[in-house]
C-alpha cells in the first residue's frame, strides 16, 4: 500500500524524523485514515506483523493503529467505534489474527508494542462480548510450558501477553472516566487471568525457577489494573489469601516490582477495605511502615507506602462522618504511634533545589500527617508538639521547616480548644520566622502554616492581629510577606482570604476588626499586583491571581464603614480595565496575550465582588452602571472568546443587572449582541453556560422590560438545547432559564409555550442509563431544572386555559419523581413547590384526582423530614388541601 509516492512503511518511518518530514507524514496518515478506514487499519496491522520492517516502523504502526481505532487521531471516539464495527467480519478476523501473531515477535519491543493494538480492539469489543475467548487465550499463552507452533520465544510471548492484559484491564477500568460502568468479565475469564498473573509473578513453567524481574513487574501491573473488576474473585477467602500473599511477597522484590506491589496495596485497601483486618494485623502495618524507609527503598516506593496510609485515613474519615456513632477499631488508630514518628521523620527529607510544586516524600508525608490528624484526632497532638518544640529552632533548616510544617498539618481534626491555646503561643514565633528567617523554604512553609491557623483556628490570631497583618503585607523596605518570593506571597494572600472569611458577619455590621486596617490592606494588595516576582511569569501570574482573589474576599466580608474604600476601589478597577485595553493592542506574543487576559479576568472578578457588596448597601446607581458597561464593551471587543475574559465580564454584567434592576434597561440593547454571540457559541460551553445564567439575571432585573427582547433570546436558547455540539452540562440550565423568561414576560410567553413544554416533556423521559453516562447525579440535575422551569412557567403564565393541556404530563413526571428513591433534597423541594403553585392556580377541587393518588401523599410525607424550607412546604400543603376535601396527605395503609 502507498500514500502518494511513498509506501506506508516509509511514511511510518518518517514519523520518527525530527524535521519537516514528520509533519508531512502525520498529515498523510491522517488523510489516508479518513479516506479508507478499512484499508488503513488492515495496512497498519500488516506493517506491524511484517518481520522485515525495522522496529521503529512496527512500533509506529501499532501506535497509529491504536490511535485510529480509539479515535485519538482526530475523528473522535464515537466515530472511530462506528468505523471499527462496520468492518466486514472476515476483515475484522484477519486483523485480529495479525495482531495476535505479532505478540509472539522475536523482537521483544515489537511484541510489547503490539499489545497496544490488541488492547485497543479489546477495549471496544469486550464490553459488547465481541471477542470471546481473548482473555483465556492470552492467559493460556502465559501459563503454558511449551511454545505455540508459530513463536520461537515463549518469554517474549509471555511478556507481551501480560503487557496486553495490563493494557486491556487499564482500558476497561478507564471506562469510568467516560461515565461508563466498569465491565464485569465472566468468571472463567477472570479466573484464567488471575491464574496467569500468578504464574507471571512466580515461576517460569519451563525452568520451574522464578520469572525475571521484568516479567514479574508486568504481571503485577496487570493485576493492578484488574483489581477494580475482580470483586467476585477477591470475595472468596482462598482466592483473597492467594492474591494478598502474592502482593505482599512482591513488596520485598526487586525495586521495580516493589513499586507496583505497593500501588496494588493502595488500590486494594481503597476497593476492599472491609476485608483487610486479618492482613493489617499480620502484615500490612509492618510492611507499609517499613516501605516508608527512604534509606532502604526508592522514592517511588516510599511515596506509594505513604499513599497507602493516606488512603486508609480518607476511608476512615468518611466512615466517621457518615457512621452510626458505634466505636470502631480503625487501622489508623492502631498504627498511629508508629506512623506519626515515621511521618515526622520523613518531613525532613527534602533538598535545597526542591520546588514548591514538586511531589516528593516531604510533601506526601505532610499530607498524610494531615489526614492522620483528622482520622486519629487528639492523640496525635502531643507527639507532634514534642517534635515541634525539639526542632523549631534547629540549626539544620530542614528540621526547622519540618517542625513548622508538622504544626500546620495537624490543625484540622483535633479538639480546637487546646489547639487555639497552643496557636496563640506559637503564632508570634511564626510571625518572626516569616519576617526574619533567611531561608525561603522556611518562610514559604511558615506562611502556609499561618494560613492553616487562619483557616482552622482563626481565634488564635485575634490577640496578634495587627502584627500578623503587618507581617503578611510586608513593607516598602521589607521584602517579606506579599513582597517576598512568589510562593511565599501567594500563601500570604491566602492567609488574608481566611482572615476575611473569619471576620465576616451577616448581616453586615457597622464596623469590624479589620476596619481600621482595611484601606491599607487593599492598597498594599493592589500594589502587590503590579510586582513582577521572578523570571517565571507563570508563578507571577498565579501570585497575582491569589492577590486579586484576596481583594475579592475582603470586599465580600467588609463592614459598612469600609464602603467608601470599596467605592474608590470600583473606580480604580475600572481605570485598570480601561488601561488594559490600550495595553492589549500593543501585545504581540501569545504568552503575553494569555497572561494579560488572565489579568483582565482577575480585574472583572474583583469588579463583580465590588458591585455585589455595594448592591447590599444600595450604593449602585445609574452612573456606576454606565461606567461599568462602557468599560466591559471595550474589554470584550479587545478580547478573544478563547480566553476567560468574556466569561468573567458576563459575571460582572449579571451582577450589575441584579443591582440596577429596571435601570439596566438602557444597557440591554448594547449588550444584546454579546449575549447572543455567547448563546450561539456551542463549542465554548463554559461561556454559553454563564450566558444562560446572565439571561436569568437580566430577566429578574427587567421583568416586563424584557418584552421587546425575549423572543430572540428564547430562539437562541431553543437552538442551543437542540444542538448536538453543546456540552450536555449546559442543557439543564437552559431548561431552567425558560422559567426565568416566563416569569419576566408573563402571559406573553404563550407564543413559545408549545415548543418549550414539548422540550420539557421530552426531558422528563430521559432514562437512567449509566452505559451512556446518564447517571443518578445527571438525572437529578436535569429534574431539578425541569421542575424549576415548570414553576417559573406556571407563575409567569398564570393562566389555567393555557396550562391545562399540559397538566397530565406534568403530574406524570411528578409521580416519577415521587417514586424515585435517588432524588435529592433539592428535587424534592422543587416538586413540592410546583405542586403548591399548581394547586394555587387551579380552582379548588380541579386537581383532586391527582393529589388523591398515593404517590402525592408519599411525596409530602417524605418532604416533611427532608425539605428545610418549612414556609414553602406549609404554603404548598395549604393550597393542596383546598383540592382534597378528605384531607391531605392521606393516611396510608402499611
């Protein structure tokens, strides 16, 4: 087969080139895959199986085959699946035979690469039972002692088959990421696979000696990816003992095997925690704590051993939160004495060159210690405080840093009263280290620990507030706090966010603790956003985003006497946005433009917070509205929709519309073209989703003022919900927005009533279908939106004659909701609300046949225990009782 003047083998070879030939080759492969999928995949399988080809060509053939079959080469997953299943049966069989024979290649690298192609086909066909016997066949080739008639090398075949099982299991497991259920393999196939993995991890059937390390590692990898769907095997005690013995033995193996074995333990405890008691007592506690010894194990092994205990703690924390109050013997408590000491020691393992975002032993140990503090609670405090006292002033910076890190890590979990007392004593030392320690690692961890104090025990800050704020802000002559290294400054901004949240009071008070310092804090934060921290512009951008977020949080929480500062800030932010438009015109580089767009988004976020806070004090007037909208038009005109600028600008519009209410009317005509553009942008679903939300804000603001504008908006909403391009996450919000429009325009909505109600009725019939990703959460989100829309339409139309034809369908949907055991509290609340509104709209007695059905009473009985809005529930009950002379809810028989 040729593509142009070159053979396919030559094109595949050119994909390995480092010059223009690579791009040309990739383009040719893409073109040919689109021209003739059957010919292309067969040709790739032939090139992969051709022993005369160089290894690089065969490897590329397998990679291209996998990408083509799974839709990773441009056509998309669904289209690729359709192409594959449309192949003639004889061609399908021929291709699979070529792939399986290639597993036995004498070239070990080719055999293992062919595993990619076999697994790609298996990922499509196994869930549909279209490749029966594959798992058993691969397993037989691993276990057998004699080579098959067409392979000269059983080790190579065994390795390739184990690799294939690993890839297949991984592909089947990853179905969950696409919202699909994990496939349950038939028991004979599962047993055959586990038996093959056992052989791969143990002995060579030809020599009766242990397999070599690579084979054992590959076998353990196959086991790792199979754990999610072998529950029937694992639940049998004898099988479980065999598997656990195999994994535990592998933790003492060659380093590469050991790492995968510990990964298996992490996944086993995550999936099968309830079966772990015997193994914890006999082996796992000792094995994993020994695995956390960096002097005897590689970093990757230590990280997995730490992850094991982080996972155990997470499971036990969840059990405590959801539990029945019955005391349990948690493994974290059983092992805490040894774990705490090991983790504290591991906190000292770091290097001068470690970056703050490196995932290493030091960071993993700190995270695990935090989980352990939540799981174990008070018993962890004393050993950690002893460690802190011993090392907080150590000469070695690693021990000083470990002491500070340890204190910050345990602040969420143990009793707050004692921690507050200790925090009050320790905070002055932390403030001193933040401002005077010469080691940036120390200052970074100190700022993070202060942030932990501000978040979990903020009461400890009250007696040191002025000195703390001064240390966090730094000063013109003190390059500390916000003016320190970007990572230190970022944590200082986080501290201020937590303080803002702590001191926030609702309803807003006349003054609060931060009032005397509020203006200075805002001024210092604004100055910090102008600083360039270092050569790494991404770090500077992250720092600036955190500072802007801190400004927003402070604005949201400030007392009434801070409002003059907020008004000044509004003008300052508008000025910065105006200037940013001029700067944008002179930017040339892609990265420069991206960072500039992030800055504009941050400014819009602050402006949104400012408007909402001023609105709470009725301080937003037409003049502010004119200034805001004028600047936003300039910003959106200069920005691309690929950035998040439009999204954040739309949030400002939603806030200003909510604040101005009917005074927003003069601005709608100018904003409409931006709104309609966003509603038509199905590919940028986040923007479209925000635009739909803004439609609701504007409708609630203008009410009848929407009369001349609403038809085109509804037309765009209908087109959006019908578009297959638009991400489904937006569609429930669109359904809900129809209710917002109906509430605004009232009975005028009747011209759109028929098509909208038809769409709502169609949506009510959406089935629970996990195979297509329609799970319980999605169904509840959809139903919540449908009910909101019905409520809005019923209240807005307020016309019995117009709504009467749709009543049977609405109540049929309410019955489905009532009898659904998986409905959320919000769905239940909206259902009760709708039933009350319909009862209020129709003449007493008219809806009696519906309300006297048993499901209606069941719904209200359930709502009494779950719906917190008692006023709404009582309103609905009173309205419904007018339709039911025999009482409602009815007394139900058992």
